């Protein structure tokens, strides 16, 4: 493992941990904006957690990212966790958030 590869590996581990803090359980929803063009590269995306990798969305500019986020949160506004769920009021399904970098 080269020095550069080690640093990339450590950085990606930190990114993945941070993502896990946004979506904590099955009924959570959230969005993370990765505002660095390196996150659009397949080699970087392959180092993301598998649940996140398949749900990433790349936006070419801020306007499309903003519109996507607005739609996402409006769609989730009225969602309620199933009856009997003991956690805080939350919505969505883990990994459903639009994440992307530009």
C-alpha cells in the first residue's frame, strides 16, 4: 500500500463513518452533499459503503442538486414510521437520500 493509497483509504473510511451518522436506522432519511469532483469518479465511488454507492446521484451543478433535495424532502414530509416503532419520529428508508458531488 503506497502512502497516497493509505491516505485515500483513511479519508474514505472517515467519509463512510460520517454518512452513517446521517442515516442511523431503517426509518431514517437524509442527504449528504459531497461537493468535490473526486466523488464523481468511479474509483472513489467504489470505496463508498455498498448501501450508499448504489444510491449516489451526481449533479453537474448546484441548481440541479438543490432541486433534487427539495423534491426528496417534500416527498418525505408526510411519511410516518410504522406503528410500534419505538424510535423518534423519523421517515424514509436508509440509503434513499440523494447524495452527489459536483
